C-alpha cells in the first residue's frame, strides 16, 4: 500500500487480499482489508479457504476454517 502513491497512475492501482494467502502467511485477513479500505485501495476480495500448509489450495470459502 505504501508505494502505490509513488506510481504514475496510483488511481489505477489497488489490492486484492486473498483469505488463503493471508492465512498461509500467518496474517490477519480482517486487518489487511481494513488497511486497504482506510486508504481507498480495496479493489476486490478473493474469498477462498486453506487448510494448514505452505501452498495455495483454493478451497471453497468456509469449507475448512469456519471463523
């Protein structure tokens, strides 16, 4: 998010947080979405799920972690 404003056309750049990627990295998905919303750069959300592991499994959202 920090470097977007340094680009030639920052209005054309946003983020697409993905539930499974945040889970794999040990990050808080809600926090990431809140950060993007706060600066107006939330362009899309990829809702999928992930069992514990270090590769992207792309399970249906809510099929593994019902939080």
